[in-house]
C-alpha cells in the first residue's frame, strides 16, 4: 500500500493538462476584462460601420463607370 501511495504522489502525468487549463483560464479572464473595459468604444466602431454601410450605394459596383 505504501508503494502505491508513493507512486500516486510522484505521478505527474496530468500536470501538463492542468497547466494548459490554467493558462487558458487566465487568457479568457484577461479577454473578458478587456471587452468589459472597451465595450463602449467597440460599440461605437460597430455603429460607425453600420452608418457607413447604410450610406453605400444600392447598386453593384461596376469598374470603369
């Protein structure tokens, strides 16, 4: 039983997956924080895009005319 516990304690096979999960969690938290901080600016960018596209001509583009 002692050997089994010793092997279990020294087993590091799941360590890499845990580290990747922690890095992914930290990156996700950072991205969410940035989106929350800049949500008004991002909204204004999309509003401006909609405004520009609304003013676009309705017909298709024909080169040379």
